[in-house]
C-alpha cells in the first residue's frame, strides 16, 4: 500500500467506493478494496464510516442527492408553474435515463444498494415530493393549478410518473415510444391540474 499525500476525506472515500463498486459490484466490494484504492488502511476508512453498511448508505445517499440537487433549481425557479412542472418531470426522467444508460454497471449496483437502504430512499422520495409540492403550490397561488391539497397532489403526480423514474422500469426507458409515452402522461397530468 503506497502512502498517500492527500488528506483522507469522506468525499474521497465515497468517490473511491463508487469506483470499487463499479469494478467489483456490491456483492464483492469490500472496505479493504476501498482502502487499497485510496492507499490507506481499512481502519482509516472506518474512522469516517463506522461500518460497511454506513459506507454503503452514504454512497447511496450521495447518488440520490445528485438527482435531487439537479431538480431543486427547477423547483425553486420563478418561471410559470406549468413550465416548471414539465421541466422538473423531464429533468427527472432525463437524469434517471442518463444514470441507467451512461453507467449501467454502477446503475445496477445502486439498484441493489437502494434496496438495502430504505431510509435513504425514503428521504430522497420525500425531498422530490417536497420539490413537486412547491411547484404545485405556486401553481395554486397563481391560479394555474387547482389542488385542494398540494402535498397530496404532488405525491399523486410523483406516483403517476413512476414508470419514468422508478429504476425497476429502467429497461423500458430506451424503448421506442418511451419519450412519447412520457409526454402523454405529463400532458394528462397538467390538464388534470388546471382549474
């Protein structure tokens, strides 16, 4: 193991863990592999993440937070609520497609990890539905949308579009017609939100 001159941070460990997971998959990747990739002892990794499960959960959260971060700017924007809703849903679909198609090995790994880390997934879904709630609430305030309960409506919109962001549907995302199906569902939802 070669000594490293860089300071060992949680971020460096998470980056190395992603690389190790990509190479070995979730079943074979170990903390020792991560430490070896960083040129440190596995004890050094454990000083930042007390268990292998904690490390895997942090990697999962980091991955999910990237998507939330991409979308938060749209949700917080000041454009017309209908345009923001369409843009937000399209950005969510695009982000999930990019992850599934751009790095299929890592996407498969994360599919396993998200199954192990229900709390991180629950927080992610809560964040996404909170962003949707802000958009729908803004639409109610401008008179563009009619929703007695914007939070319940946001959950319904999220669930109705699940085929376009739930990883269990990833194989369908590149099929012919997927984009047209997405637009049709979004058009239907937007028409249903109008007063």
